[in-house]
C-alpha cells in the first residue's frame, strides 16, 4: 500500500452529489490534514526510527481515507477529523491547534 496515495476515493460514491465535494478538495489539503493527524499521533504514541514513523503515517493515511470515503461533504469530513483528534488528545493545546487546519473547520456546523 502506497502511504502517499490520497487520490479520489474508490467505490462507495453514488450519484453526482457524493463526488462533487471530493473533486473540489485539493490533494494538498488532504496531505496537510494527514500531516496534522501525524502530529497528534506522535504526541500520544511514542515511536522511534524511520520504521515507527512509516507505520504512524500509514495509520494516519488509513484514518484520513476512511473519513474521506464515509463523509458526504467537506464540512462533515473536516468535522469528523476534528472531533476524533479532540477525543484522542483532550487537552487545551489541541483545541487551539486543530482549528488552524486548512479550509472552513467550524463553519456550517448546526
């Protein structure tokens, strides 16, 4: 599995609406989100050496891809990631770090 693959989701997309938001999301945004997930995981899971970092990246990529595939909109995608990151690291630093993720993080929430 190529851990740098963050292309369009395969399968699970039905209809035009499901694909629209994904086609408009820049691949660079997904890479930035994976990097943020990596930062959070590094703080809570001790790793050492390149093998550990490689495994951590695989975890971050799989997590991001799962959320990406299951989400029906970009705000939902970003919200799900944000909420999960907050539950993984429930300290005050996370609250200030995550909203700086690219794109509208807190907008469009009910």
